[in-house]
C-alpha cells in the first residue's frame, strides 16, 4: 500500500510542479500548485527511504 502511495505522490508532485511552473505568472493558484508539487515529491522521497 505504501508503495502505491509513494508512486502516486511522486507522479502528482511532478505534474503539479510542471503545471504550476509553466503558468506561475497567471494566478496565485498556480504558485500553490508548485508548493503542493514540491511537498508531494518530498513526501514520496520520505516514503521511499528504507525504514
């Protein structure tokens, strides 16, 4: 279960970061997408660490 959450978090993080980065001057919402994408990528890296 954790593996699937890690993969989905990583994919969504990359998607939100690219979407926000390509349109960051248009709206505040796209800047929030960049922050959300980075948080999801960091969460995926945390889940990928061996415990």
